[in-house]
C-alpha cells in the first residue's frame, strides 16, 4: 500500500488574496488521485520579487516564473509558486486564481516525480499528464 503524500501550503505573500480553503479542499482530492514517491511537499506562495531572486540564484534566469521546484531527498521537496504570475496566467486563460495555483502545483509535483519540460516531446507528455490530473481534481466544479 502506498503512503499518501503530505502537502502543506505556506502563504508567504500578502499582496494578493488567495482562497486557501479552496486550495486545501482541492489538495485533499489531489493527494487521493496521484501516485507519488515523495512523502512530504512544502508549497510556498510567494511574490514576484522572491521567485525572481530564487530563479536568478538557482537557474541564472533574471525574471519571475510561475513555479520553481526543489527536490531535497527521495521523500521531501519544495514547490515555490508566484501568486502574481499565477494571477497573470489566470487572467490570460480565463481561470480563477486558485485554479491556476492548483494547475502549477500539479506541474511542480510532476517535476518532483522526474518529469521534464525542456524538450517539446517531454513538455507535451508532461502537460498531458498535468491536464488529466487537473481535470480529475476539478471534476464537478464547473
């Protein structure tokens, strides 16, 4: 029997209000619907300045991004999500902010599980899996 992953959300920004109850409910569904080798994931909701600084330090990219993922061991990883970038994406894709945060959270989990998105074929496979998981989690929402 596989152990469920524990996902903890830590709000580290105050600029944009996030419906954390929605996220907690969806994360409850998420952990029931994914197979993960990771046992614990800390998710930090941050602003653009924080994620830009991390992106520069670890990936030498001097710009904000929506999500960064760090795997520290086979059992633990961190996902850093820019709420500001998610808000831009949500507006562009006509989604709720929290739906976009959930979407990039799934993306981060897939990275922790070894998915890559550097090459086109890898990206297609990753986004296909991401979309499937997102649809399962969001079922009965719309």
